[in-house]
């Protein structure tokens, strides 16, 4: 989830605008990581060296790596490492913003270092990855909302992973917004009771719901109809069901799921500890609601 939260980090630092970020997310599938970006990420080259090599490429019919070797900005073993290494997915978002002109290489370099340092990213795997993403989520909430419970962090960690798994990874979450009243578009909610009591929901405009449902169901919907509504309800119910299983496995706590509900009120009343997280996808914004 590092790419998704890198976008949120850039917004928080006012390095890019929400419109620039949305445009970059829409272009991710057409962007390829460049050696210069990888070299900056590894600390092999500075932004000014990358800029110089890129400029020389406009004057010489040579590859980036060839020029970098000639200028002694890279060694052979470093170039080989860059060509073979697996790289963090958030670099793709940074590269897209540079290609758009929203960031310079120097600005990307500074923000990559800041993001890596702030979140102590270190190529995690397995349980370590779960711990790091949970810590990343905790900082995400603390920076804009307030400290959250362990159960809430588990819930949101699973939600973001399920969005990646079932809808697509091309999204960025914006800062959580505390909210006691929420004006709905099309909204579906589901209540959870037991040791953990909360109400979660998805809200979006009808055209966004059609696109969301199409991705989830893996079939093309064109109209906002009962099939689209059912898909949104099914996603929310599936997510909450997985959360219930996790709670049972990790804490031996059984929770009860109420059936998903379509909210027909134009204004949804929420508790004092509620918040809304806008999620920017290329097809529009999805709003995650959580009332703890």
C-alpha cells in the first residue's frame, strides 16, 4: 500500500495538488519506471546528475545507463543492480508526477527520502509487512485525525488491502475527515456488533458506483441498477466478513454482521468518533465511512 499512501504524503506536504494527483493516478498504467528514478531511490545518483543525463539524451543517441557510466555517475555493478532489482510501487507514482511536470526530479528526491524516513520503509515481507503497513496507517490517522484503536487499524488495513485486491491499486486515500453528519450520494452501510461495535459504509455518485461495481464484478455495467447496488453491498459484506474471520482467528472474538442497508436519507447521522476517508480512483471518488 506504499504507493497509495505516498500520494497522501505528497498532498500533506503540499508538494502536489489533488487534481495533479488524480491525473497521475489515471496515468499510472501508461508509465514506466525510469533508471534515473531508480538510481535516485537507491542513492546511486543525485537529482542534478539525473537531470544532466536526461538532457544529454536529447543530444546523444544513447541510453540513460550508457551516459551515466561514461560520466561516472554509475558503476557497472550499480547499473546491473538497478536493472535486476524489484522496486517499491510508489516510485511509479512519483515518476508519473515528474513526467507530468507536477514535480521536478529534485522535489521527488526530497519527498522520497522524507517518505522513506518517516515510515521506515525497508522492503518488508510477511508479518513484517503487516506490521509496517499498520504503522503506516497509524501515522496516517494521527497526522490528520487522532490516535485510533487496534481494531480500527486492523479494519482499515484490511479495507485498503481489499480495495487493492478487488477494485484496483490505482487509488490514493485523502486525509480522514471527522464527521457527525454526512450528505449522501448513493450510500450502503453495514453494522457490526459484539466485542467490536461499528457501522461502516461506502458512498459514491451513481456513475462512480457503476465503475466500482464493474471492477468488482469483473463485468461491464453501463447503468446504475440493482446489479450495481448488489455489487456494492456484496463488496462491503465480503470485507466485513473477512474482518470477522480475522477477529475470530486473532482474538477469539465473535462479531455479528447485520445485512447491508441502502441509506435513503439525504443526511446520515454519525457518532462522535466517526470519520470519512475520500478515496480517489481514476473513475471518481469513493467515500469510506466508519462510525466506531
